[in-house]
C-alpha cells in the first residue's frame, strides 16, 4: 500500500527520508487543517488523527498517514479529521505553551514511536 505522512515533527523526515513526508510548519491544528485539505482532495486516512490518546491541543507534534491513491471523498476520513479538529479546540490551553527543548524532544519521540507502530501495521 502506498502512503505519505503529513507531519510537523522534525524527527520524522530525519528518520524516514526515503518515505513520502509532507512537512507542515505550525501547530497540530495547522497540521489537522492540512490533513483535512488532503481528505477533501480524495486522499484517505490510514492512521487516526487522535492516535496515541494524547490531547491534540496540548502536544506540539503529530503525524498522520494517508493513502497516495485519490478517490471520491471518503466520508469516514472526513468525519475523523473534523472531529479531531473539534477535539483540538476543546483541549487547547488558553495561553500559548513555551516548550523547552527537553519537552519538545520527548514529544517528538512519542510521535515517532506512534509512527513506527503504524508503519509496522502497514507492513513497512
């Protein structure tokens, strides 16, 4: 199965330079909106945007894997990403978080471990 990853995690492109990685600059919300745009273009989610049970409004990094094949709009994918955007808004802190380097590294490692598990499930 062919796929690509949409991520704002700098570790993903470093670890997987041979796989399709679409880098997003910005927050998890920015990433979710980008993923929603891909879904509207006919790409389908392979991983759930809320995988890992971390509150999306309280983490700095996220990676979502989508198919490279385009088809008609997949309503399940649209439902999941729209609900993920809603969950982001419910969980985001009112004031911005100043992430220190150690916390950023820890969250990057957590996201990377979720990607590794997903790739194993996909058969990569």
